[in-house]
C-alpha cells in the first residue's frame, strides 16, 4: 500500500477484493470503506469481515444510499 500511495502521488488508492481488503484492514492501512450491497448471490467467495485477527475493527457509518439495484454504504475505519 505504501508503494501504491507513492505511485498515486498521495491521491486516494482503491482496493478491490475481500482478500486484499482484509490484509489492508489488518495492517491498519484503510481509512474508509465503500461497500455496495446488491440482492444477488453469486456463489461462494471470501467474506470481507473474516480473518481480521483478534482486534475488533470499529466503523462509523458516514453515509448510506439506497438505489433500485444496491445499497451503497460508506464507513470511516476508526483507529484503536
């Protein structure tokens, strides 16, 4: 993530995929989470909030928006 921030010249860096997001959350590198929840089951996958270790991840909801196809959620990741 440090390299990604450097390449992005300190602009925002996005993470896609639960496995990479879990690693970044465990490392304390995530400031905000944008989750898009759609009523569609695609099969098996990686659960975002599994395998995060013993320390709780605290979130503060910043916004939510319902659309016809999904609910869009934005959370601040609170530092311990």
